[in-house]
C-alpha cells in the first residue's frame, strides 16, 4: 500500500476541477484512492479531506460561469466518498465486535467517535474553502453549505444509518471480558481500510462496465 501524500491529492483534485469534465467521478475516485492508501482513521481522513478541499479551492477559480456547477460536483464527490468510508468503518466495527476477545471497549468507542466526526470534517473543509476564496466563490460555497445543512450530507446520513446499526455493539462488548492489549484501534483502522478498498474496487469495476 503506497500512501498518497497531501500534495499529490491536492494536485490531482485541482487538475480534475480545472478540467470541468466528469468532475464528480474524478474527485470521488481520487478521494477514495487516497483514503484506501492509508489506515481508515480520523487523522488520515482529515488529511485527505483537507487536501481535497485545497485542490477544489485552487481549481475552482478558473471555472468562470460554470463554477457553481463544478463546485457542486466536486463537493458532492467528496461527500459521497466520505459516506462510503463511513460504511466501511461501520463494517470494520461490526467485524471487530464479532471478535470481542481481541478488542477493548475503548477501541470500539474510539472507532465510533471517528465515525461520528466524519461529517464535521467534511463541513469544516467546505468552510475553509469559502474562507480561502474570492467573494464569488465564497458565496457559491456558503450557499452550498446552507443548502446541505437543510437537506443533509451523504456522509451524515450514512453515519446515522451506521450508528443505528451499531447500537448493539457497545452492549455486546460490555457483556464479554475483552482484552485491551491484544489489538489496537490501529488494527481496526486497517480492517476498515481493507473493506473500503474492496468497496472502491467494486465501484470502479461497475463503472468500467458502463
């Protein structure tokens, strides 16, 4: 697994946004590739999300009249990619919970907290794009944020579904004597990364068949 650095992510997203073509597909693919090159923990998710935001910010300034539509495509692509990451995290937590003798309650709680933080990471990134842009772009971004706050984000909706599905996880863990030394959150993040890679590859295969 070769870790893709922030500069590479930012440059790739900037190029995709600059192109103005298939922006949603390109940005989503770049984001998923970057996420699957790392452990699926909050530090790495924040790092990728921030790099994508910077790339959008740098690329959108060249778009002129179609800036609003291009930004919407790029932002929803990031949102969709994070929603897929949330699903992968849920599946990783469920897998860890089924092997409770290897995971501590602390491991599972930390993983659930990371899941809950994903939507905030997305919205914070959009806010940074607005702050770092000219007034025209800032207005476009802020309008999108306002609309998203009303309609809900994809990652936020997926997180709610995941948390509902995981309600029994903590209760399950409390009923079993678990070890806090055999495995760590890092191991759980690796499980999540592997699951995300599988989802991303299946999506890519499905797209290639179209």
